[in-house]
C-alpha cells in the first residue's frame, strides 16, 4: 500500500479520528497515525474548528516553499515564453490551494489582459484564497471546480499547477494530461519536483528548518518522494497529449528543486 498524506485524510469535515489513524497504520505509517491521534477530537470526530484552523496553518506553511523557490517569478517567465508562441487570454491554476502563485502574479501585474482563475476541489482552501486576495486587492477569480472543465468555453487557455502532479498516482498522470487535448487549452505548465536523493535531502532540511507543524513536515517530505521522474512525464505526455510539444528538464538540481513540464500546442 502506498504511503498516505495526512492532509488527504483530514481535508473534509467529519473526520473519524480512529478510522484515519487506522488507515495510516495499515500503510505502515505509525508515526503519522500518532499525529492524527494527537489532534483535538469530540466524541471520536476531529474538532471541526480546530481541523479548519490546522489546515489553514499547513497551507500557509506550504506557501513558504513557493516563496523560497520563487515560483511566481518562474511561472511568469515560462508563461511569457508560451505567449511568444501561442496567444492566450486566460490562465487556470489546477489544485491552487490558497492561490499563492496567481495572487502573486496579479499583484505584480505580470500578465496584463489575461484572466486569472484559481481552482481547487477543497472549498476551505478556496475560501482562504478569496480572503487573502481581497486583502491584497488581487484580481483573481476563485472557484471550487475542476480546472479542465472550466477550460471548455472557447477562451484560449494555459493550464498551470505547482506541486500537483505528484498527488496523482502513476496510472492517473496519463488521463490527466490527456484532458488538456480540449481545443481551448493552448498550453500547460506543471511545476513539480524531480525525485531523487538530492531532492529528498533538500526537502528534509527545508521542512525541518522552515515549517513548524508536524503534519506539514510529514506530508511535505512524503510528497517529494512521490514525485514522477521527468522521463516518465515526457513519455506519458507524448502518448496522452500528442497535440503538444513537450519539454521537461531531467536530473536533480539544488537551485531548481521544482522544474516544469511544459506543453505548447503544435
């Protein structure tokens, strides 16, 4: 059984504490099970207010990773390269979390004339993103939605993500990339870590030094180990999305722990 991320088990209301801990133990994650058992609960169900506050703290810490890796700047640079080859008037972020990347692009006015839509299936994170965007005065639309359903109304669109691909099982990567074949998608840009010992070491050091929540540390390190190699992404993408010219840097790097899988419609 594949290891589980704790946040995947506690992302929704009415989490039965014993069941979540049992699932972690079944996958051999004793320490993770103990972390869940230490969370506040009422009559065996995780305290809802505490659960929501915890998830907000965790995603605030995840934003630190994006800040350290300068993901908004790097995403903007890649989008400008795509725009030199294909015109687009909308960017949709899939699995946006609290929408850090698009909020940053909006604040910097990095993509004038381009509509920015942040999507996630987690309503709590979308609420968090909307609140932060309102505080910042950012022109970003947040939706509880499937990004690739949104991208079907005739608007030339680039689909982006940061730290999303590794949440997909190996067998699910192809079907996800195949959905970009809809005519409205003219490009995609999916940032994710290149797996390996150097990435794992850097992740351990970063999460230990920069994150305070034990669950952030657990899930962050596990995420890095679940990432898909560039060669796999290129091979799978070529089969699943043949209308796109693909690029993805192979090999680990201290300076670029996250690298993009880039697709531009031919």
